C-alpha cells in the first residue's frame, strides 16, 4: 500500500503556495481586515483561476476530481497564508456534500458546475458549526435541518452578524424557515451526507490550523535569529530553543493524524469519525502551542498590530471551536476507543 502523495497533488500544492505567497503577503491581509466585507472578490476569482475551486468537483461537472487527501495539503497552504476567504467551504465542504447527494437531486449538477467555474459562493450550515464564515456574502446556503438538506438563496435567509477575535474573519448565524420548497434531500439520504460534511469541515479546520502552526513557527524562528540580547541572537539561548522545539514536535506529531484522517474520509473508512476528531484535536493543539510560544519568543510586541504574528495567532484562536469544540471531538474519540470490542492497536491501523 502506497501512502505517499501523487505527483499531481504535490505539484498542485506547490503551485498554490507560490501563488498565495505572491498575492497575499501580510500587508494585503491587513488591508483586507480594514474592509467592510472582510473578503475580496478579486482574490477569490484569482484562486478559482488557479483551479482551487474545481479541485474536488467530479470531472463530469468540469472539475479535477481530486479527493480529501489533496485537500489535506491545500488547507495547510490556506492556513499558512491566513487566507481570509471561505473558498474551502465552497470548494471542499459544499462540493463534497453535493457530490454525496444522489444524482438527479435538485440543482446538484448545476451547482457543482458553478463551483468548478468559481462563479458561486455556497455556505454550509451544520448544527455543530452555527457561526458560518462569509455567510453574508454567500449566494446559496446548504442547511442541515433535522437530518434533511435544505438549499436556500441569499434573499431567503437573514444573517445575524457576530464579532470575532480575528478581525479578518466575518462570521454570522443563519435565520431561515425550513419548508418543503427548500428541501432537496430527506433525512434518509441527508443523515449520512451530513456526517461526512461534518468530518470534511473539521478536517479543513485541522489542515488550516496545521498551516497556521507552521507559519507561526517560521515567524518565531526568523525573529529569534534577528532579535539580539547581550550581543547574541535570542535564538542561541537554550530556553528559546526549547520553546521552538516544542512547536516543531507538535507539528510533526499532528501531521500524520491529518493525513490518516484524510485517507479515511477518501476511502470510506468506518472509523473516519475517530480519525477526523483526532486530527482536529492534534492540529488545533499544535497551533495553540505555536501561538503561545510564538508570543513568548516575540515578547509583548507579538500582540501588537505591527507584528505579523498576531494575525496568525488570532486565526488559530478563532478556529478552535469551528466545526466542533475540543470537548465535542474528545467525546467522539472516547465513544470510539471505549466501545465494547473495539479494535485497538497498530495492527489495525490500515487493516485490509
């Protein structure tokens, strides 16, 4: 069994990384924070032109047909550059939800084609994730209601705006009235689809958190090299080295959990809930450690607007409860590993 990424997946990741490095430097992020909408249609369109919107749309609908493993790489890039846009919510989470619905479902094929073109923004509203990023900008919303799948247009719902510690992140609650006209799938089809959607949403957050952790580590290392005390770079002091080593350890420990979860989702593993929750917990923890130690390396100035670190730190904090709190995911892990007769041990990791 080959667990390495394909050449296409790695090439796409590198292309997106180069694009984001050029298009979204920290000064651009600051400018976006100052906008009313917290997003730019120009940036989103450019990302779509790079193929990001079409990544997991089936080839029959004009997409590239890649699976969750490719997104485990790309969400890290979106996190590393703290992209203030809900592209992954549409291109990954909404696309996966629509693809999982039965063929012939109302507007399914049309919406998938529009996602691939980058001409639509779709918000996904799940009970475990009531605060939705860029909901106020969405053209459509896919809403979970008692296991059913409802599709509503922007004029059919209201947004209750909420503030976030991350000033680049605009989140809202959705208010709408479910009806037979908005329902596109019943609970029989919808329950399984929503379970997968929850996992994809959580996996996207895990990947972004891991990317944020790596960016905060890189910023902290650069600062530790440049900042001097007693005539020496502070990075030469053992206490600083230990903190940065802790961050590296957290990142390297979390990476396999992310890739294992993506593999499980892509291959319909029965224990995907366990692997996704493990990845969400490990990756978010890595980001929190990177933020805490990054602040300690930078000193009090790390909190200030002028320091790049604060943008990535605040995003990591904001993502902690997105698509399930730590308590929610710990409970899912406990429900699996404490169940009667559960298969636990290295021999079961990739059974079959």
